């Protein structure tokens, strides 16, 4: 008889560091210089870090696997996981830890500039490491950062369910399609899609996904499950909106929490909407997820009025 999994969610990829710059407007007009207030801050936390942190905050046993450099940025990522008690398995990254600059406007919109030198085509997550961790996990969530696509076959052979977040996929880029067609649950943003439903149904038709969620900011989200498309209303944030950074990651976290807790897709999407709304109230300079009690209390409030 096999033992119960030791890990609820294995998060692959998406570890890195962001430098946050608050700008007076986006797009930023050309000028020789700008005085930035409240300042410029570098902190650990990219998409995989946010997902791991959010799942951990909701009480799910979470393990993060990615490549990190022997550099100050890698030290920040290690410290984030250590301080929050999130297990981290790191593979050496010779070209350095992933990093980005995020320009954040007064309305919370974000423009991200990713350093494309922090990786190479030769990068690999060791198959034996992926298999060992995936075999001990109920579920795996895969970031679209390189080299996670190469780990998808090992995840599938481990037998667990898989989710991924395609972010602002245009519905055409073949790099994203690899992830879209290998996952059981697919998240993406509707920002670059002319026809979100067509793209969502295409993911289901071409891959193995049984649930697809397209987030649409203040317009809520769209859920495709059991061949039915449902609109998920946006949730009013519990405090003023200061930053949209991490809102999509938070939605995925809330949704996965619901599904792994035995909730059906529509209710899980409500969890996601609440978690995403909370993320918009957290400044980019912090990495913070909604807690389990707060999430359940807010969902209960919504249930009472719906």
C-alpha cells in the first residue's frame, strides 16, 4: 500500500528577484531623469515564489523547485523561503538567478522588464529530482520559465495532476502552447486575447486540460469546465488597490486551494477571485498572500449575499 503524499503542491520554476520602481505614469514619458518616491526596492518574489508563498499561507504543504545562482539575488530567494518555512530545492544556475525590473504606475498597473541573460538552452532540472518530488506530491504547478517545459514529461509520468499559468499568452506562441497542452488545469490572462473563449476551448481541444481559467482584471474571470463557459465576477478588494502585481498568481493559488480542498470549479474560482482581489491591495515591495481564515471568511460573506 502506498503512503499518502508528503507534499500537497510542488511548484516548479518562477524563482527570482524583482526591482520595484514606482513611476508617475505608464507609459513613462521620456525624460533625462525622474525622482522616484517612495523609492526603489529589490525583493525576492517572482511568479513561482508568489504561488509557493500563497499556497503555504493557505496551509497547503508546498515545495518549490528551481534553478538559482550563487549570487545576492539567489540569497534573497533563499531567505524568503527560509523565513516563511517553505522547503526549497535548488539546482545551480551558472548564469545567475532570474531578475526583473517592474515599473508600477499610480493605478497599480505594471510593466515588467525581464533579464534575458539569466538562463540558457542548456539549463535542466534533473529528471530524478523532478520525479522524486513529483511522486511525493498531490499536484504540481509549473511556471512557464525556462527550463520547466523539459520537466513536463517527468511530471506526467509521476501520475499527479498538473497546472500551469500562461500569463499574457497571445494564443499563438508555441512556447506557451507546450505548457497549455500538458496541464490538467490552465490559467492565463485574457489581456492579449481577442476571443478568450476560442483560445480556452482550443486549449481543451488540443491538450489534456479539463479546466481553463482566463483572468480579466476588473472584469473578473472566465471559467471553462465541463464544456461550459462561466463568467466569474470580480470581487471588491478589502482595501484600496495599490498594485496589480501578483494578482494572477494569487487567483491561481485560491483556485488550487479550492480544488485540492474538494471544492467544485465554480466555487474554487470564487476563492481565486477573493485571493486575487487581496493581492491588489499589497504593494509590490512586499510578497504576501491572503491567509486561510481571511479567505474563508470573505468567501462566506459573499455566499451570504449571493
